């Protein structure tokens, strides 16, 4: 297999493999009522912060309407809370509840283990090369217009 074929094979399979592993690692009996997508929403909200819906929607690259539906479900399940801004009562801010912060930490720990496992056996040059390659891939994904 040449480099082109090897890279193509990795890219085609890696995304689904990461999603599958992430789901198995994150959706434990304690978090069986939420999805990986819900975890990513909580990650975008962040810990010990209040953010408006537009900021979170932009971070996730979704519409505010789409985010509202997901946030409604997370509020009902006790992971996110809504409060009105003191400065502008029209603005609704969202933040994680204690339960949401616990889920956030669970998600963050999975990602930390994943990254550390990748970096464990790489030397400085390999780490820098991987970082450059993944950054180029990210730029491609962000700029790709179908």
C-alpha cells in the first residue's frame, strides 16, 4: 500500500472509529440518557462559564434553533441551566449545572487519554509533524465547499 492509499484508508476509517470509541467510552450507565452530541454541546458551553446561545451555536457550527432544541433536552435532564443576563434581560445565558460539569469532566478525561495515547511514543519532531498535518487537515475541512 502506498502513502496515498494508507492515508486515504486512515482518514476514511478514523472518523467512524473515533465516534464509535467515544460513544462506548462516554455513554456509561451514569450518562445513558445523553448522547455524544450532547457531550459536545456541554463541552462548547464550558465549565464554570455562562455563554449566550449564539456563541455556543457558532462554536458548534449549528443554528441557534438547532442548538435550542438540544439545550431544551439538556435542561430537562438537569445538565444545563438557563438564566437571563443581568445587563440585558432579552439575552439568555446557559451554563452547566453540577451534573453537567461532572459530565464535562468525564468527556474531557476521555479526550485527554486519547491525546496522551497518541503522543506517548512520538518524539518532538514527530509530534510537530503530526500537529502540522492535522492542522492542514482541519483547514481543509473548514474551507471545503461541496
